[in-house]
C-alpha cells in the first residue's frame, strides 16, 4: 500500500528566483502538513511513518538549498537578507526535528510489532511523537513566505522593475493569492454547495473561480484534513507556476501597496481554519 507522501519529492527548481523557490517550498510544506494531518497511525504504520520522515527530511534539504541560493545570488547580505536566510535555516532545523520525531514514532511501532506480532495497540509515545512533528512544521509555510517577502522587496529595492504582473487583478484576488501561498485556503462541499475556509480573512468561492480561470490557482481534491473530526477531506487550493510569479510580484511591493507576510508567533500551533462563503 502506497503512502500519501510517496509523490512528495520536493524538488526545488534551481532556475527560479529565490523568492519563487521559497513559495514553491511553502507549497511543499503545505502538502506535507496536509498528508501528515490526514495520517492515522495503526500498529502496521511503520513503513508509512518512515515515508513521512523521509519527506520532511527532503524538505530540510530543500530549505537549506533555498538559503544557499540566496547566498549564491547575493554574496554580500544586508540585515534584511540575513534575517530572511536565518529564518529559512531555522525552518530547516525545525524540519530536522520533525524528521527525528517521526523516526522515533516509526521505531516505537516497529519495536512493538516485533515484541507482540499479534498486538493491535500502539505504544503511547507514537501519537505524541507525531503531534510534536506536526507542531514543528505547522507554521512552515508562513515562515517561508515571510522570507520570500523580505527577499522579493530587497531585490526590488536593488533592481527596480515595473510591477505589471498584477494588472487586472482585484484586491480580493490578490488577497486570495496571498492566503493561498500561506497554505490557508481549502474548499469543502455540503449539500451541493461549496464553502471556502481560510484562516486569514474572507476568501469567496467566486474569487477562487476567477483565479482558476486565469490559471493562477488549482485545486487538489481531497488532500487537506477535514473541517471536523470524522468529516471528509477537503480540497487544497494551491498556486500554479504563474500564480507563484504573480504573488512574488505582490510581495515585492511596499507594505502599503501590497499584502504583507504575517508576523511569526513564538510558539507554533495548529489552528482550525475559519469558514467563509
């Protein structure tokens, strides 16, 4: 039986600018967090836990590669760029910790299975290790986006370019793109109606349909955790390659002209998304 993380290879395209690489990285963390959020461990979950650990280990390497890409492009970093790269390295460190917790959970499951092949109960430590792993990467998309914002604005300051990529997009569409980059937008269905859930304000289904028609977002069906215990998986909304480019152009604007990345809380916690029609 394949693991939900089998396809999560997390290859960061080196040809993309560092800020776009970081938005790709944020999307990969969202996919990883979704897969882990849907995962329900059993006494036979050793291989699946190993796959999750391998996925977040690849994310660790991808985060370090993104930090290196910034250094390669700008060898002499000012304080804003240093802050951005330090945040990325912190993210890699947290991801390494998540991989450790998942490996510990795998070892506990495997050890219990060897000691009692007919047993069906999980060691008490397994769910705790998985919860700790989830907490360490819960705010990874926000951290990646915050670094991308700092890098994009510094690049715009050093090499000013005309901002034309956002032409024709409404404020609601730009806000929805920003929330999507944060990994905060999902869609659920109930009684033949669609509902949008977003933690960062109101995002309307009509706005998402408009962005999808423009090729800026796409939907991954049934890949996000349910809105309530026992409910069906939700559809994750993510940026397309063109959507990443447009969003980076918004990040490069001054704080007064475009959405800003949120402050990163000191302690990562997972919260349920709010619902908006």
